[in-house]
């Protein structure tokens, strides 16, 4: 077996040569070719020297024109012109945390939906809210009931937390099988999740039947109703389950600005839940902090902003 002596001087010399080679490599690669003028032969090879050529595609980073994107249910028309104007007007203030604007928006949503402001939680897209709810609801395992197929964001997080998924097949008309879902509830059930209109089928479960189901089942376990696509219905607001929240039922309703409002890139969503938050959320430091901050902002506006607005000009 041959053994080679290898001292620190040899090691240093080898390391420097390696480093020098690494520094030279960008000048011999495709990545840096655009930085220098190169000559192309008839086969579209870049001629760096008589001994080194490299083939260059016509447009290596240019993707084909997008004709349809079906995997994210995005609105192809984008945000409304009024929304874009509002973004432009406030973009210069993007370096400031928008707590005041956030709670003003919460108040407007609460008024529109007929619930209290502290029953509304905002988040960066409804999937984020679904997933965090899945984390908090299944800290101690249990099972979650939903349709099969369904939007799986909350379900997958619940499974990652150790929960079991009870998938109930949709009926022949693709609506939720509410009777079978209720029958599947047992002592380990922590949540019933319903997406209406359903994703990925696009089917609708009759609002009256769903409302009766939610009102009754929520006396046993929380019912989470994902209404991401409700606004695509002409009478969507009338078919919402949010009035059950106002009645104090243990129902959570999620909405999003990503779909019909075309703001998926802005990732904004809301969720309504009953006046007395669920046990897991009540213990969540983030929710407690937001609740305290909301009360503080109301008092702050009452003590400072309103008096300033009513001070007579000198």
C-alpha cells in the first residue's frame, strides 16, 4: 500500500489551487456566458477558445406562454382596478406595520358579516388559518371528519399532528353526505371539516341542510366550514354559515380574498369563530395578544385620536 507524505505546506498549496479553480469556474460555465461577448458557430455553440465550446439554447430561462393554470384555482383576471389603485396609494407606507389598517379592516368585515370584531381573525391566506387550526385542534390526537375528496390542507396537518382522518365519500350528486358524516362522530372526534362549495369537485351542498347539520353537530364537536368559493355563487352571502357564529354556535367559517377577488399573491384571509373562542385558541399566545392589542387600539383611538380630531383650531 503506497503512503504519501502530506504536510501542511502541501495541503495549503492544494487548497489554494482548488480555490483558484473554483473562482475561475464561473468564467467557464453557462451561467456567466451572458456577461461576455461570445462567438457562436453554425451549431449555436459558444466558442470560448479553439479547444472549448459550449452549446447555448436559444432562451434557457424563457418559459412557454401560460395558457391555463389549473392546479391553484387562481382568478385569471386579477384584482379589481380599485384594489390596485388602493395598493398603489399605500405602497409607500409598506415599511410600517399596518396594525391600524388591519383592525379597521377587521371592524368592517365584522360589520358586514354581522359578528363581533373579536370573532374575526385575519391571516396570510385561508390555508394558513386552516393549518394552524389543525395544529391547535389535534395537539392530543383524535380524528377529523371530512368529505372524500376534499381540500386536504387542514386534514394533512391534523394527520401530521397524529390525528386520524375519517374520509366520508361524497354522495352520487357530489354533495356532502351529512348523515354519514354525523354518524362517523365518536368520542375521539375533534373536528368536522366541510368545504362548501367543495374543492376539488366544485359541487355544492344545499345551504339549508348544511346549516341544520352545523347547528346540530356543533353541539357535539366544532364544525369548520371553508367558504373559499362561496362568493362565486350569486347568492353566496345568503348561503354562508356565518350567522351561526353570531348565534354562538361552535362553528368556524373561513373565507379568502385569493379566489374571486383575485388577490392570491396578496394572501389575505379571514375566519370567524364564536364569541367564546375554542379552548385551544383561547390558550394560544398569539390569539390572546391580538385580543389584548385590539382592545388597546380601541382605547388608544378613544383617548388620543378622537380628542385630536375635535380640538378647535387656534
